[in-house]
C-alpha cells in the first residue's frame, strides 16, 4: 500500500535510478520503518544516506506544504507514570533526535496513530509534523552513522478528519521538486 508513490512520474523514477537512488517502501508504522531502515543500514550495499519522503499531518503548517524537519521525537512515548517527562524514552538524555545541527527547525512527531491531538500535552499543545515512521528511521540512521533527511508533504491537519483529508491530498507530493533538491 503505497499511495504516496502513485504520482511519481516515470521520468522522476528514471532520474532516481540514473543517480543510484533506490526506493525502499517501509510500510506503515515505527516497527516496519525500523525493520526497513535496519535492513538498508546492514545490507551488502553501503548507503551513506537515507531520505524519507512521505505524507504527514500538521497542527501548524497548511495542507499542501512541504516541510523538511530537523528534529524527530516519539509522540506516543508516554511513561510519566514512571517519573519520566513526556516523550522521553527511559535511558536517553533527550526525547529529540536532531539532524544537520538545526535544533530550531521543525519537529516531526512520530507515533502509531494519525490523530496527533490525542497525544498533545500542556507543554506541546500542537505538533509541527505528525506521522508514523521518521523517528524510527532517524534513530536507526543515528545508531548506524548514516545521514538522514526527511521530506514531509502535509496532507491533513492530524485531527479526527485525517483519513478523509489524507485521501484527498495524498497525491500532492511534489516529487520533481524533492528530486531536484536531492540532486542539487
């Protein structure tokens, strides 16, 4: 199930192939993303970079925006009962994985549901980017010393109407723009 790839043109597919860029579909959710990213990082072929392109919801960006997050967190890591702050994985120093040294960039909040409002807190009443895979991929890349870049096309407002909004907007990923930037 890969509706995000439906409008990737044959021309853009060929541009990727011509530049030795392979498409790997992760599947939905953090577990599937971890498995896929781990396979890429430990395979026989060395990849120095993983680029994650997909749709996402947002509480702060307009539908149709293309966002390039620089921080990643698990919005469904909630172990306050055990005395840990919201979103912090026990045993880690920060809930955030930051890439490219840009701590002030947008944050991508990964969790295994599409309604980000279900996991907001008083300190985080809204989320920039809400999706289901990027934190897992960012963490695998960090652990395997690989560069990670994410492009998130905002397809919905990450609320109760996310399904309908996603279905209406999933085909809007600006593939040519993303590939132009990757190849620049």
